[in-house]
C-alpha cells in the first residue's frame, strides 16, 4: 500500500543544494488537506505529469483546490476532501550562493597593440554569486525529474557562460587599451561581465548577484605552447625557444650549464627577445635553394615544412645518418647549415 504523506517538509540547510525533490524517487502520495511546511530561504514547486501546478513560499500551507486550482481538472471533479492524489514536490533554495569560483582553464588571446608581438595571452580567476529568482522556471528547464540538484551540477555551465562574456568584453576593451592598461580596469571589467551575462542567467531562472575578477595577468606559457597555438612564426618561435632555454638555465645554476653560464643566459634573454620581436617583420636572407625564412635551429616538423615531406621522413633521414641533427633528451634539433648540406646531397 502506498504511503500517504500528511505532512511534507525538508528541514535540511541546503548549503550546497539548489533543489531537493520530495521524495527523491517516485512521487508523493498526498491528500487534499495535507500540510506542506516551507522554511525561510525555501520555495516549493508542485509538479504533476511534468506540469507545474503552483509555487509556495515560506510558511505552513494546507493543500486545497483554492491554492492549487488545477487539481480539480487533474484529479477529477468527483472526489472527497481526503481523496489521495500524486504529485512531485520540489524544495528550491532561494538563498544566495556566494563565493563560487571561476578561472580560465586556457589563456584568452587578446590584442595588445603597440606592444611586443601585438597579441597577448591573459589568465584570470575570481568569484561570483547567484540566486534562484524563478523557482518554477529553474525546475522545469534545468532540474527536470532529478532527485536533487547541487551547485556542482551547474557550475561548469555557469563558468562557460561567464568566460564567454569575459572573452567577448576583453576583445572589445583591448581594441582601445593595451594589456597593461587593461589589468588596471578589473572593477570595470567585472561590472561589464555581470551586465553581459545577466540575461543568460535570467533565461534559466537565476540572477547573477556579483562577479569579481580576483586577478588578471599575462600567461606564463612557453614558446612551445605559443607555437602550438599558432601564435608565432618559426623565426620568432626559434628565438623565443632559445630565450626559454636560457631562462631555465638561469633559474637552475647547479645544472649542466654551470653558474657562470646561467648568469650569462639570464642577462641575454632581453637581447634575444628584442632580436626576435624586431626580426619578425624583416625578411631573412637564406642560402640558394633554401626558403628565406628558414630559422637557424628547427624541429623535425619545421624542417619537414621546408622539405615538403612528412616529419617522419625527416626523422628517418636523421636516424639513417643522412641528415645531421643533435638529440637533446628525446627531441631532435636540426641546424640550418645541416639542412642546407642535406639538400646539396
């Protein structure tokens, strides 16, 4: 025999729960005259057959056809005051969920006019808070028939919404300000993201109460990662890669390069970067029959671009002894002179 609930309540704090269904599985067997207790900070949404019947605010409510008039049609007109009926009862937390974290899993590419390469990678993190303002809309659109719905179930969706607005706003702002100026505008950017994201939040029954940028800074991605993202030409990439190596040597004076080499490398990084940035726009003179933009040092993949072959063919030529290369760890590096000699046969 089905259990009839004469009193329905959910007394827990709901510290990380947005919605809790009563009961978690199945449906609640209720009566006309059953009591529904709703605590402060909660709302209750009544559903039957996927259709919202009513929303109750804080207080003690007695189920009647007056406060849920749709029951007359759904249950039937010929019933007594204590006739049982089934429904789904969703307790919705109406509190503000504060201190939610956001961050950039990958750097955001922005324009950086007049500085360096003309582009920059930014990473940031901060907090935001939100609140359910339309419980019926949130339950019908987001929760569905789930037994409970926590902040962890929606945090990824909200972060994607926020990051898309942040990226859009950064694109607009960097058209007028470079990155150094941009970092000083965190309050303005925070307000802009909140304004841009508000409609998307309200479309699912939420209100974005706050959005804060805790930190916004240039990314520390290496030249290899920048190259993989397609942000560097090979000439600049090679010189920045050399700068990365010198920086690592300077930070590890006990390594194979020794203390003196580390200090010298650290002092030379600025010159290498300057040369890289200034030479990016200058045509490079090359040997006869060799493309002019060929860098001094290449990976097998980059050498393959000049030879118009697959990278595997270059590696095979190296391992056969036909093409000279130096192996550093598990990676090969090929000099321009070695490739030129290889082309001469």
